[in-house]
C-alpha cells in the first residue's frame, strides 16, 4: 500500500464532537468506559467487538444515529478493512480517531499465571497478535481516511507493568512493551503527516472480565502502594507504609 501523504498546510484537527471514533474491544470493561466517554463528548463511535455481541449492540442501541456495533477480529486485516468501510458508510466520514483497546483472551489471575519456567512461546504469540498485529491493522487501515481528513489520532492502551511488573505477566507485558515501541516509532514516522500516535498506560482495573480472577490481595497491595505514594513525609521520617511483597514470586 502506498503511504498516504498530507498537505503540510492542512493540520486543523476536528473537535471530538465532529469525529468518528473507533474503539476496539469497545463493549466491555475499559473499552465500554471509553466508548461512553466519547459519546458524552458528542463523538460518533464505532463499537468494535469480537465476543461481546449482545453488550455491543445494547450499548449502540442506547445512542441511535451516534453509535454502531461492528464485529471484527482486529488480528485479521480483511475484517478490519471491512470495519472501516462500514463506519464510513454509516456516518459519511472517515474514522478520525482510533483507540486500540482490544485484548486477546487473558486473565489477570495472580499467582495462577504461567511462571517463567513453564510459559510457552504460544502465549507470547497470542498476545503479540492481539496487541501489535491488531494495532498495526487498525492504524494502517485508518491511514487513507486520515489523509483525506488532513489529520488523525491514534491512542494505544498500554500498561504500567513494563515499568513495574508487580505481578510478572510475562506474555501480556512483553506484548504491551512491543506496542509501546510501535507507538513511538509510528509517532515519529506519522507525525509529519499530521497524525499523532500516543499510548495511555494505566494499572489494574477493578473489576473487568480480565481482572475477575485477580486475588483480592493484589488489589489491596495496589491500594496500599497508591496510598504510600501520596503520603508526603520529610526525608528523615521512617516510611509509614508496609513493604510486604505481593503474593507469589512477584516482587
């Protein structure tokens, strides 16, 4: 595919209320929260789903004319191309913002996770295909529409685990670290065309399907760490917080 180019003098970014936004995995958990936030701001939203058909269509039905639910596996380029075609046909505008949130089947299951001595590369491959291949497909499919609009926005959903792997989910964290690299290199490559590529990296969410198996002790440890980080104290004061490790072999 020939890389589209933008007119360097055309860099006006439409307000979010004038945009069509694609949220991959947009029917549940964080994706649903993102979808609802964009809708509150007046955007028209494409709610991508793979296994959450009922939730996606229920959410779209609450916003007639402003949201549509479209099933597509972001790991498959043909399905992604069809997704973008459907979005533009529905709203009469190309997608202006892409949020790469879709997560291939994964459970934040604490100490039940696969350990370093037993995890197989298949687990890494599955996460890479969802995080990296999925983002690659959606970004490249969005480029022709970005070029016609004169600008584009990509937001990739990352994790804070690659800075601090409090629970070492090896495959998930490696894939998100690769997505961070893709975010940075694509930002450098596409920025001159008026296209921004950014990552938002949050912590564990309470409670989504993916975190439903997370042990309560992990949430407690995260809450304690957050409280400690917000507790101002003189440098000479002893720490008021526990330094107890998380359950299992994690740090």
